């Protein structure tokens, strides 16, 4: 990882050197890199290599479970997270649709099993209104499946709960609020880390 072409090449060389001295080898066929920039032609004239083998440049790849893109966009990451959240929901669908479990217990299942999958790595997200809307749609869909329909006495029919009704029933912070709380926590931890490093340097 580096802020420029030359820094990245330097780090790649250091990686190859350290691997060789540890008795390991960097597999050029499995090693890929992505250039994050608004300029799509950034770094096109340079090749990153291990020894004489060039590394493949890709538009995006997974890094510790997070999707990194060349435009530093979170759209693909959120899309992937929502897909994983839906898969997680289907794995516990029988529990959430069971009449034997209370609504309170179903909410706990959602918050402890499904929500963490969707919000993995959300501390680094920079949400747009469009992404916030997608996330709220996902959560409201989950909540409607948990709380079920409501009987409307005026038309004498069952109907889906409206968003304001879901907000009244779901007493916990909504998914956007959770993300913003985590982002604030991450910033707080980062500031504490800087103060600790400064304090340590001052003592030495």
C-alpha cells in the first residue's frame, strides 16, 4: 500500500525481500493490486512487478472481507453487504417467521445475526442519500417480516406496516443511526491513538 507509484513499488520490493528471507515466495499469479483514483488513467504507464513477473491490475478486489474499488466507491461494497445480509436472513427465516418466538426475540436475532453481517466495515463508509435509502429499505423489509402485517379495520383487510409504524415498533436505533454512531466511535479511537503516541514520544 502506498500513496504513489514509487512508494508502492518500494513496498512491493520490501515484501518480496522479506518473503524470500523467510523462506516464502510471492505468487505473482495470485497477487493483484488496485489503483484508487478519480483519474482512471492514473498509473497506467507503470507496472508493478515481483522480480520479473508483473502483477495484475484489477478494478476491484476483496481485502479482509471488504470490497475495494479503483474509484474508492462504497456502492459495490454496500451491494455486497446487502446480498450477504439477505443470505443471512434466509438462513434464519424459519425463526423469524415462527409464531413460537416473541417479537422481542426476533429483533434480537436480527440485531445479533443479520445486522452485523450488513454493517461489517461500515466505520469507513461515506454514505450518500442514495445509499442511506438502500440501507433503510433493507431494514424496513426485515422489520416487516418480523412484525408481520396489520389488520386495517377501515377496509377490513391485512396490509403492510408503514414506515412510521415500523419506527414506532422498533425501539432500537435504525441502521443509519448505528452506522453514524460507529463512525463517531472509530474517529474517537483514532484520536485517542494519536494522543497516546504523542504522549509516548514525549516520555521517551
